[in-house]
C-alpha cells in the first residue's frame, strides 16, 4: 500500500482550519463583559473602598473630600468607549459604571 502525501496534507490542513475556526468563534465570547464582571457595592473589597454605583449616593460624612464631580468616568483608572454606560477599572480590574465612585478616585489629568 502506497502512502499518498497529498491526501495526508489535505486532511491535516482541513483539521487545522476547523480547529482554528472553532477557537476564533469562541474568543469574542470569552472577552465579552458580563454582569459577573461588574463591581457590586456588596462585594467585600469594593465595599471597603466605599464603592457606590452612583456618586450621588456616597456618604459625605464618611468621605468628606468627595464631590459630585468625582465619578468613575473622570478617573485616571477608568477606560471605556465614548458613550458607554460602563467601562473597565484598572484598580478593581472589573467593569464599573461611568457614574460610580470609590475612595481611590484619581482625577484624570487634562489633555495637553
């Protein structure tokens, strides 16, 4: 029996193509933000940082330096696409709302 190298290469190519297509189909889903990625006020660490989903709900007595202008969307640690209601927080390494706040707020520097 003679081994046909061309048929073997074709089979390997098809298998590799199918495997690559399967991986490519799952990658966007793996990186999509979900509710489980979002920071919650009741989570232990965000709670210890005074995190609020809305800056208007921050306890002014407990955080006297807080102002309504301080919100995640104005923080150096926040990044998102323009117009998105949520974005990524490099401090929590999770998704936060644009109007959220925590005591680690760092005012974004003005563009020069």
